[in-house]
């Protein structure tokens, strides 16, 4: 039986900095593997659609613009995405990647949440 | 002649209503609440609120709509917080604040002060019993139970210094204790007084009457807006008054503002430490602790004083 | 006696919205003064229909759905599902993947137990312990974030293996975090077993004897604190637990103090397991291919979640969509023990005893159909079901 077993902790803390992270004022660096927003690299995409098929949240659509010239677009809804990285795992071409920098995804405007990766045909 | 009287009256009024009593006291209460919260946060390795947080809370609460529930006596519901705050502000009149003229001083004002300080808790209990809310009812029962358990030992602990000073008038006791550290001669009385204050004001670990995880906010569950703000202000002021009383009686007086600050803040630190260190006691444990040890300690103290006085004579 | 019976009971509702509960669940506590005389529990406020929802998702998608049954033990749900599905598909996953799964599962256990320590300390009104244990838990959260990229739903599992490797940097991070936590845990163990005032709230409170624990069907640390030898990791070793056996921590006192002791001591066990597996982490791939259509059949998968046994029943009809998945979570097994034991205790002990089983209400809320005596099956259309619901609540409130 003891009284005040945490006295040591209290005294140390009283004379040291709080351990709270002062996030918006100070940003600590995100870990390398952080699963932030999805990034698509279209070069190798073969339009197989596996990423969209496996996505548990229905956050991906593969749009085939022109099968011959391998023109695809990837439609991505970050608000539906659960950041599970299944699409990254499923894509055998390694076209998908999750950013560890873009993770502050809150927005006041819904248009932020409907992203179409890749150019339209007209633009070449 | 006539003009001087008016001037005196005016000065006294200012002293009572604005500085250092009344309004100023409210702000001191808020400041102490902030220090309390900040210290606690730092002890727990958190950042804690900014300095204006209690003030901002109060302003927000005052500006909010007060919801008066059905099936309560509306006049009581609205009146009780006012009575509580008025009670503690009245108690301030007899306080040994530096700069406050002891206008209302009379023999026996110590007793009156202690009971005025209890008015917050009594009002709290009544406010809880006034509603039909089940958390409030349990909270009110606990608040009143705790009040009765704490009143006697706290008073006895404060009567120790009164006894050696040979007077029950606060200003005379202060006159005696000024420069004399009764903490050394009456250590038990001091301990009981500090714990008594914690219990009276329902500061954790003796906060069973408003144990958040059991009965939400206890007696105050139904209060929102103005009523809640007034109760909180009342508690803040009561805390300052209680600290002042103990510092004045046991820690060698609070003759100058600097001494007042230093001593009450040290006491506050002790109370925050107790808050941070201990687990909340159940109401039966709270009451049991008091009757078993608290009262006993004071009685031992009293016996000591009486024997000592007998020896001296 | 009849006097008592006649007296109107004073009931206190704990929940569905209450500061003591972080999730919606309803306990109606009848009290006589401060003493609890009766408890009625009403579950189901957080029922989300996940079991039904996975019946229209592919196996791959179901994994992430099931992972979200519980926020705290997300990994173990996914792991139970993966183990079952891999068994049905007849796929052997690489040993390295198995080991990493177990490491993450143990890290998750640490995270869960530390979280529980904080929550129960808060219920007892000891906020300092709450703040400190959660501050230290942050180390574990950082670890998981660094390992998988997410602090909660880590999604380390995929069908056929794991997604993330533990490389040199991860390993050092894990070792550092664990050696820090080991010291802190020793400190917390001292606090909960020595602190006089804390013991006042835990010692001898909510005592559940061994026979009670067995009859009430408790699982996990709750059962182990009543000296019931029950741990799936030992009784039916899965993944790599046969190579790295866990030690069962028992206590025969059965009160709240024993539950604190068991859970905190289990932390040391998890630290040891993680270190041991890290020492001898097998090389190899992280995952193998698994067919999209899973062989028809049914299987049962049992794992030891932080709160106790987690049970999965998985049935496949040979397509790429599960036919039926049933999860039984530990909290539902432990819930009855609370209801039984609360009677006779003080009102002030209710939050503590509730927290004592480490409840997870959203896990808890599964649907059970009791059709005893009625023997009548009905199929309702969506419209009819809706009407039924409206009528039901009208009847109830009338
Ligand atoms: S991370 Fe998961 S939810 Fe998001 S797009 Fe990829 S598969 Fe879909
Ligand atoms: S899985 Fe990869 S290759 Fe296939 S469509 Fe998606 S991004 Fe393109």
C-alpha cells in the first residue's frame, strides 16, 4: 500500500514541456508509409480495372478513352476512399501509390472530392 | 462632516462591490480556476487552457439560453444560483483581504462566514433536488450527504486558531496569527482544513456528488446557460475565500497582496496535487474517511491545544 | 420483503448517451439508495448490419468491411477472416507473412490494453493515470502508423498474406518503443497494485468466482482474471503461435484488481513475444496469390482478440462472394457477467465494472434470432419491414 504512486510523473511533467503535439502550428513529419491521397501514374496502366473492382468503397472508376492507344482515365473520389491501399496492392503494373504528403484532405467544397486523373483525349 | 460620511460610504461601497470585493473577486475566482486547470494539465503532461478560457466559458454560458425543464419550480431553479453567488460574495465581506475594510466585522463572524461558504453547496443540493432528473437527484443526495460530513470537521479545524487567539472574530484571529505559523503547532488542523475545503467544494478526489462517469454532472445536470455560469462563478469565489481563510489562519496571515498571492497559490498547488494524485472516492468512502479520520484528527488537535493551554496557565 | 417489493424502484439510465460510455448502449440500473438492485441491458444501438453487407461484396472487399467491425482490434478481425478464407481456399501463406501478422496482432493487443487501462482509470476518476497511459499508447500508435501507414484500421492483411514488411528501420522502432513501454508498464503495474486509493476502488469489487466465470461463459482476460485457463493462442494455436507459445496469465481473485493485474501483465507477455519473433523473423515473400473464387465449403476460424476469443464462421458457395459470414465477438460473451455481477454493488462501481470487461459495444451488436416456440419463419419485404418497425416503436412508446 502506497499513497500517491504517480507523484514522480507529476513532478517531472510539471517542469517539462507538455507532450501534446501542437498540430496546426507545428507539423511533425509524416511517416514514409503514411497512406494519404491516392496518386496514379498512367504510363504503365493497362486498363485492367482491377483496382476499381477490388476497391471496397467504390472510390475508383477506370474510364477507357481509347483502348487502341491505351488512353485511360482514373476517376477517384477521395471522400469515399477508406485509404486501405487494396488498390495499390491489386495493381500489378504498380501504377498506384499513396502520398505521404497530401493527407490534409478536408475541404469546404465538394469539387475537391471528385478527381479525374489523366488527360482527356482532346488535349492529347 | 456630511461630505466625509458620503465619501466614506462611497469608498466602502466601491471596496465591497468593485475592488477588492465583488466584481474583482469574481475575476480572481476565474483566475484561480485557470491556474487550477493549467496546473492540473501541466501535471498530466498536457497543454491546458489559455488564460482567458474560464472567462470565455463564463461569457459563453451567460449568453446562452437557459433551458428551464418541465416539472421544476421555475423560481427556485432560477433563484438558487443567484443565492449561491450572493452567499459567497457576502462571505467575502468578513474576509481578511488586504485592502478590504472589515466593515461588517463582529464577534462570531467566523461561524457566519463558514456557513455562507456552505451556501453554494446547499443551493447546489436544493437545485438538484428541485428537478426530476435522476442524475440530479442522486447528485443532490450525495452533495448534501457530503456537506453534512464535511461541515463539522472543517469548522472545527478553523476553530483551532480561533481558540488559541481567544476570539471568534476573524479580524482578531488574523491579528493573532499574523506572523505566527499555526501550521507548525496545529498540523492536524491544517490537514483537515485543506481536505475539508476540497470536500466542501467537491474538488476531485472528493467529487462523488458530480462524478461524471456515474451521474453525468450530478445536481447540475439540468443546468445550462446562466444558472450554470453563476454556480461556477460561485464555486470559483468560494475556492478563493477558502484558500484565503486557511492561509490567513494557518500560514501566518495574508497582510500584503504579495503574501496573499504567494500563500494562496502554494495552497492551490497542494490542492491540485491532491486532485491529480488520487482516485475519486465513492460517497460512502468519502463520508467514512471523514468521520473516521478527519473528526478524530481534529479532536486530537483540540485535546492537544487544551492540554497545552492548561500547562501554560 | 413485500414492503421492498411495493416500493417504487428508482431507476438510473446509463446510456444510450452517457459520459461513462463512449459508445451507445443502454443499461437501466435500479437502485435502492446507492445499491444496485437490478440491471437491464439493451444492446443493438450500434448494429450496422456488417454480416449482411459482406454477402454482397467480394471476398477482397469483405476483408475491409469486417476490419471495421471494431476500431480497436481491427487487425484481429481481418486476421481471423483471412485465416479462415485461406484455409477454405487451401492456400498456404508464407511464414514471414504469418509472423508479421502475429507481430501486428500483439502490437494491437498492447494498444488495446493500454487504451483500456486509461479508460478504466478514467471511470474510476483517476484521470492522471488515464492521461499518462494514453500518452504512452501514442508510441504504439506511431509504431502502427510507421509500419502500415495508418493509426487505426491498419489493413496490414490481404487475402494471401500481408501488405507491409518489417524492415530494419521498423525493427529498431519497434524495439525502442517496447523497451520504453516495458519500463512504463512496470510503473503502471505498481500503480494499480499498490496505490492505496486506487485499490479502494478495485480490490474486492465485482468478484467473479471461477465457477461463475465458467457458467457465464466469459472469455479472454476477464475469464483469466477469474483463474479460467482460456486463451486461443495456447489452446488452438494459429499462425505462428505454435512456434512462439504464449504464456497464460492467471489470477484467482476475480475482482477488478485481478483484471488490472492480468491485462497489464499480459503486456509483458506481448513484449516478449514480439521480441522473440523479431529475433527469428523468417525470410521470404509477403504474400501468395489467392484465387478470386473461393472453394465451396464452410469453416470456423478462432483467434484470441485483445478482449478474448473471436470466432468467425465462413461459408462459401464457390463464387467470389461469401455466402454467409458470422462473427462472434468477445464482448457479447462477457456482457452477461456484468449484468449478473452488478447487483448488490454500489452505483459508483457500475462504470468501473462495466469497463472491467473491456466492452466494445459496436463489436457487440450482432443480430441473434431467437425463434424458440414460434417455429414460424416469415419473409418480409422492405416495405413491410419498415411498417413493422414503425408499428413496433408506436406500441412501445404508447
Ligand atoms: S485506398 Fe482502398 S478505398 Fe481508397 S481507392 Fe484504394 S482500394 Fe479504394
Ligand atoms: S489496376 Fe493498375 S493497371 Fe489496372 S486499371 Fe488500375 S491502375 Fe490501371
